[in-house]
C-alpha cells in the first residue's frame, strides 16, 4: 500500500459519507449507466439540461459533469450557463470531450467550453486530448484510433496552458496538473468492449472531485477505483454484458480498504 | 391471502390478457428500463413526445405516463397536449413528478400539470409529494433527503384537494384517494441502490390502471407486484446490477397466483 | 453448412477485421443497446444528430442507421442531411421505420425518408412494412399486432418499387431485393420479450452492409448472426434481462465458424 493509495481510499470513504449530488449534462447514450455509477459509488445523480433550471440545480451539486457526446446547440447553451454558475461557486466542473477531433463541431465546442469556463478536470482518450491540445491523434466517431506519441508531455503541456488537471485514459491512465503527474495502472481490457466506460470514469472523477479539492489526487483515486472494480469484475465475466453487471456490483461494494490495497498509482 | 391481494392478482391477469399500450412521455434516463418493465409485466410500451403525434398516439393507449424527469419546454408542451386528449377520452394519466422541490422549474411544471390536467394517479417519493402539497420535505436532485412527517395525512389531503390517487413510495408505500387509504409493504432495500426504480414503479401503476378503473386498487396492486418481484430477485443478487437483471426476470415470470400469495396490502 | 452460410460467415469476419464506423441517428430508447451491439459485433458506434455535424460525421462512416423511433422535426431534418451526404458518397443507409402505421407522423416521415433518400435496406416488422407498402397490417405503438398476409410478396413488391432490400423480421425473417429472396430461420422467442431487439437487428444489418455491397446477403447474414446469438443465449437465460446479458455476451464471442455452422438461410 502506497501513501497515494491510502489517500485516495480516504476520498472514497468521504464520497460514501457525504453523498454529494453530481449534476450531469451528458449524452443520451450513457445517462442511465452514469446515473447508476454515481449511485453505486455513493453519490447522488441528477441529469438536468433545461436552460431554465441548470443554474439553480448546479448550486445544489458537489460537481458538474459536462459531456457533449450527443451535443446540440441548446444543450451547449445549458452547459455554459451551468458551468458559469459552478465557476462562480467554486463547484468543480469535469469535462469529457466525447468525439473531439471527429468533427469540427465537437472540436470547437469542447475548445469553447475550455475557453469560457474554468474546467477542473478534463478527461478524455488519447485521440480526444490530442485534438484539443493540437498534438495530433485521430478520433473515429468517439474512439481514439490513433493516440498522441507522448501522453505525459501532452497532458502536462495542456494542464499548464489551461490551468487544470488533464487525464488521458487508456490501458495506463496519465494524469497531470501544472506541476505533478501520476499514472494509474488499474483497469481491464473488457472496459474497451463496452460503450460509455470513458463516460463512467468521468462520473467517478466528478464524485471524487466533489469531496477532494486536490483534483489530481481525486482523479487518480477515481480512475483507480473504477479500474479496480473492473479487475474484480473480470474474473466473473463471460463477455461484455456480464462484465458490466459485475462491474456495477463491484463498484457498489468497493471499500476504502480494498482501494487502499488495490490502487496502483505511481508518481511520474 | 387477503381479499385485497386476490383482487390485485386479478388485475395482473388482465394486464397480461389485454396487453394495453402504455404511452410514455418520460425522461431520457429511464426510457429503456421503463419500456422493458412495460413489456415484462405484459403490456406494450411506446415512447413518443413529438407535439405533432402525441394526441394521435395516446388515443391508442390504455394509459399515459407523464414523467418530466429531464424536462424541457417542448416536452412539457407535448405532455399537456397528450394529457388533454387522454382526459377527453377518459384514458388515465399517471404523473411522476421527478425532482419536484429540487428546482423552481420542476416544482412549477408539476403543479401546472396537476392544475391543467385531470391526473388519475400521482406517484412520487416523500420529498416530491411534500413539495407539491406544501407539506415540506427536501429533494436533492431527484432524491428525497427529507420526507414529510405524516405521509398518510399528506397523501389524503392532497388526494382530496386534487381529486386523484396519491402514492408516496418508500420502504412502506402509502396510497390514498379522497376516502380510502392502503399501505403496501412489499419491496427491498436494493431498490434504492438503482436509478429509475421510482419511474419503473410508475410504469407498473400505468399498466394496472389501464385495465382497472379503481385507481387506488390498481396502484396498490402495481406497487405490490413490483415490490414482490424485488423480494424474489434479492435472493439471487450480488449487487445493484445483478439485482436489476433478476428484478426484470422475476417481473416477467410473476403470476397472479404469486401476487395473491405475496402481496402485503393493508387497509388504513 | 450451406454456401450462403459460408458467405455470410466471411462477412462477419470482415466486420471484425475492418471495424467500420456505424453512424446512428436513432431513437432515445435503444441508443445504449445499439451502441453496445455495434461494438460487440466488431464495429465502432457513433450517435450524432446535430444538423451542424451529421454531414461531416457520416463521411467517416461505413453505414448510416436512420431510426425515427422517437422522432421530432429537428431529428428528421438531420436524418435527411446525413442521408443525402451518405447517398452522395455511396455509404449505405439502413432505415428502421419504428412505429410506421401507428401515427400519421410516423408513416409520413418514413415515406418521406424513402422518397427523398436512396435507402439500401429497409428493416421492419410486418405491420410497419405493411403500412409503408399499403399492404395492410396494424401497428400498436411500435408493435406489429397484425402482419401482412403474404410477407414474401409484400417484401418483393416494395423492394422492386423502391429499388432496395426489404427485410420483414419475425419468427421467420423474409428478405428480398428486386430479384432474389431468402428466409432466415435463426432467432428465439425471448427476442420478443425485450425492447429494442428490432433496432439491434437493424444495427447488425448496418455493420454487415458496411463491408458487403450485396445488401441482400449482408442483411441475411446480419439477421442470422443476431438470431444465432439469441439461440446460444437462450440456453443460459432465466428471463428477458438475463437473456439480454447472454445475448450481448454471445454476440461478442460469435465466430465466423459458428455462423457458418449455425446460419439457417434458405433461398426462396
């Protein structure tokens, strides 16, 4: 057990004790799954995207997830309204730039969210972060089919430029802020066979960031917890769908003690 | 076996025999689940929210579910159009006031639906019903974090004032119309670990109300059936996701005989 | 093993090797399921419906799915934009006319898509295809409650009139183009107990059509593969929800060899 593992285990305990509300403005594909992940990790989900209510809703929340995976103009408007209110109240905003790089609309919308809001954590796959940082990478639909060459350098550079935490997730997750960087080696190949696991990871980050102001540590803990649940689930899975069931069950039962023992987080 | 249990068991038999269409205008999070619950209990689901078609669609239906859990203005417009048509044809309208009390928009929209439509059954958690009745309660996102003090008095009062059936669901479900009241004690704590179980319960109510004009009895039967399926499922579950699979499987197989034997409905 | 079975097995192999992007503009109920089906069969899903991006997104795709199951005007506009671009680039467009026949809006919208776009494959249930061909049939919500009398004649007639492949799915699937026709006898009654299995079948067709220009063969192969996975899953299922888990698991593991041995495709 590393010191980092012990610290992130304590964050999981706080999520379960404090039950923060996680306000999602997210895509239509994963809403049910991310609501369940929020509940299973110990927080409370709400999905709300009406321009008339998002500013009021977010004031109740511990964190705001912005995920423009099935974006249209009115949803982006609501993301900006909610994001500004979250910024005004120091509520962390977590951005999942689904499909950035695949179309002009997706790239520009995510850049606009980064420009107009103070994002706390940006979590994407290698192609998406590449598209937003100008470092290359190819995104086909919502999948990274070609990543950036040096994820650590890209994450660090973007983190410094934008003053936020950047997480590039994949077999090894790389997380950086302007000064520090860590790698998380939890996870399982089954995660890549299911839709929305990136979005679920983002929801985990939001739950952890809602109770821990060191967002690099919160992000590392969230990704370690999600990856560890995947490892535990894999042993009981026969394919992607039974894996999903086991993943959610294990996420629900995951204890701080298990996380302290199983988190594989390395300072870089 | 109580007489009430026998009567609600017969309703389940009629749902399976008559296969009523249940028209949902519901939230984006639970659509897949509530469509499946509709099918598994023996009815036919349709999700349709275009203003151009809802009046026509609802004329085919045995019941209409209005669930503004991810409301926007255009969806509310469609709810009103469909609801008026349902009222004109004496098709029961079931309202699930998701998140009433959490934001002004949610509270006012649900009050407007109650004002402008004749709702047959209003089913919510204790905080939501508290917000709509003025009896207190606190809702955080879509969760009741503080309920009303006297659910029976609140349900009875609101039922009389609005001339409808009110169901406040929780570990003990309280159901009242202007004159009668019953409690349903079926259910399982796993239900609270899954998103959308309230919405699923509302769908069950709609299926039962589509074939039984005594809406208090229909509501009691629907909640008993849903709770009984949860009890049967719990024995085979390792966590919330395997519980969900088992819940849906048991709902599909639930027989009127099982419901007659297992429904725990008490006149109050 | 028939020659047809061997040929469709080879298509499955190409889906897994080429991983085509399948662009869906589809309904809100099934998005998560069809995204997962796309991944499990070996292709890449994207769900994108903003008018500003669909023309760009579809140029990356191997096939486009149009499924107006929860249609509104803006979504139909995006379907037309994406469809025209797909036509211009010879990317096959697969249409799933969910609920055609149930309301005027649904019937007219699907006829408009058929009129204004060159559809490669139209896949629906018997009532839906009946409504679009003028051959009768009754649709209640999204369910065919009365089919056409002679599915083969109806499919052949509509295929000739519209110059496309028509698939009428049910216990026996009938597939026709202007000259040929085949039947597929794979499948299992559990499929009718789950919402969205028609939409999942359409997604399978899109994945196969993305890599095989003989769309009749592609459609037969896709429906045989989906039905075979259902047969394999049924043995391990206790109800509709455990069946769904097993169906997705088996779809993921299905090999061309299994499909060659298990596909039951008959030339008519």
